[in-house]
C-alpha cells in the first residue's frame, strides 16, 4: 500500500508500474482493506487530522508569546526610559562595545596586511 501523504501522492502512477504488489492512490488498483478512497486533492479529513494533532499552536501559545514580548520589551525599554543613570550606563556600554569591536577589527586587519607584505 502506498502511504498517504503529499510527497508520494504527487508522483505519476507510471512510476509505480514495475511493482504489481502496490495498491492505493495514485494507482487504479485498490487495496483489499479499502472501501472507497478519496482523491488526493479533495481529502478534507487530512486537514482536520493535522489540526487535531497540532497541539503546539494553541490560544495559550499566542497569549504567552504576546505577554512575553510586552514584558521583555517594556522591561528593558521602560527601565531605560525611566531610570536616567541606567540609560546613560547602557548607552555608554554600547559605545564602548562598538569601540572594542572596531579596535579588534583594526588590529586583525593590520596583522593580516603585515603577514601578506612579508
């Protein structure tokens, strides 16, 4: 029996012509345990089965994502907006990190150029 799924159902029936023991869609010969098989494009039950099996995306997932975003965003931005010393400290830290990255980059480029000249 050919398993139901989008990957194997998309093949042409001529691909399975060499194996006479196969049955099910997209072949014309039906399996003994099948009563009637729906065509692959009109299978409405597969959508409901996927929805029932997909328990990760629920209302709780969306609510916790939104809540986490607001708590994280306002936890950082709200603190920086309200506390002047933390705001100055944070932006001084970012400036010093930018300077540190630039110095490391410039030193490595100078080493590389010196190595190629020798």
